[in-house]
C-alpha cells in the first residue's frame, strides 16, 4: 500500500459484489460493521446499506447530477 500522507485519511479500495438488497441487509445484520457498500443486482449501481443508531436499516443510492 502507498505510504500515508500526514493529515490525509487512509484510502481503502473495495471489490464490490453484486447482490440483491435482501442479501446486503442480511450480511450487514450478521456483521459488526455499520455499513456495507455493494452493487445492486438489478440496477448495477453502487449502493450503501447502513445500520442506524436505533437499529433500523437504510439504503443510500448515490446520484450523480
């Protein structure tokens, strides 16, 4: 990995897997991570499933204007 520069956040590269929303939610519920970035199986778009503080789930669907 490249050497970190002072005052810059670490960059992490992810290999995204295509999956349906139900699988993404199940994986997120089984893991201790607060979010999961994945490729939506239907649209092929990048989505982010998140666990909210109250335990509910939400999905962020990024839109490029």
